[in-house]
């Protein structure tokens, strides 16, 4: 399979604000959602772990925006039971299809993670961490960020679950912490109490936030829609 050219990234970080996740379970529905997202997204995330039959080429050929390929570990919210080799193999396949970003978890098999980073071609790596149960203390999270930075990937992503309103402040404090170290970061809280962090994270310097095409197509709890997110930003100006 020949390598395909990558979608050009936005020239300004200010434009890379909203990433729309595609979480359909069939190729036909996913292609339809991609075409819808092309009109409103800055980035598109292809959540291939939702698909019953992964046909990456059918998805990527319909994207008109820069895109992320994610094949999430089940332990961090993924939908399929796959062994690590197969899960990472699909991510590597995405590099030949022009993926702008690959989202891979820090807690992936260490050897496979090293191999993917070394052989990612032109794709940028998002090294991610998800806590589905809560938000660790600030020091623990900053220690985590320090460990993630040592992997020397393009973007780090830290997502936790908000049990309190204060958790938003804890997670948002990672943005200046990472940026002072020259590290691009995506970070926010999931859950109803985490919506504040989803709104403010890109305004504080995070690379982007995630928003769904509609309320019934959210990829995580507390995720706002694209329309809701842009309307709130408009009111904040």
C-alpha cells in the first residue's frame, strides 16, 4: 500500500481548537459522520476501536481535515478486545494513509510504543493518559507530565474524571506547567463537572479540545457539541 499525503495542519495554533470524534460502529455511518465533520471541525479523530470492521482506507479517503487515528486501549475507554500487537498494528497502518496524528497510550506495551514512535513516518504522536475514575492530586499529575515529556512526543494528552469542581482547576494547571517546558498538551476533565475544563483548556493554551457532532455522539461523558462549544466561546469574547 502506497503512502498518502497528509492533510495540511492549521497554520495557527489558534485555529486548531475543536477536534470532532467519529464513533460510529459501521464504515457507512462513519463515512457519513466524517463528511458532516469536514464542515465544522478543525481536526477529526477516527476512533477505530468503535468499528466492528476496521477499514482505515475507506475512512481516510473521505477526510478533508487533518485527522487523528485512535485505537483506544479497553482499560482506558476502548470498545474492542484486541491484543496489543493488533491494536498498535492498526495505528502503524494509519501512517501509510496520511494520518496527521496517532493517539497512543503511555501505558501501552513499552516495546510496541517505542517501535511505533520510531516508525511513525510523518505522523505526529499524541502520548495519552486517561483516568476514568477521578483526578489525581496536582503533584501526581505534574510528575506524570514530567514522565510523559521524557518520551519526546509531539503532544501529550492527560484526561481525568472530575469528581469535584476543583478538579477543573487541577487539570487546567497542567497547561502552563507543560508549556513552560516547551511541551504541547491537550488536557481536560471528563464528566458533568468537567465541562468547564473542556471550554477553557484551549483558551489557556491547550492544543485543542474535543466536541461531538451531536449530544448522542459524544465519545466521553461531559463532552459538549461543536455548536455548544463555539457558542460559549462566542459569548466569552
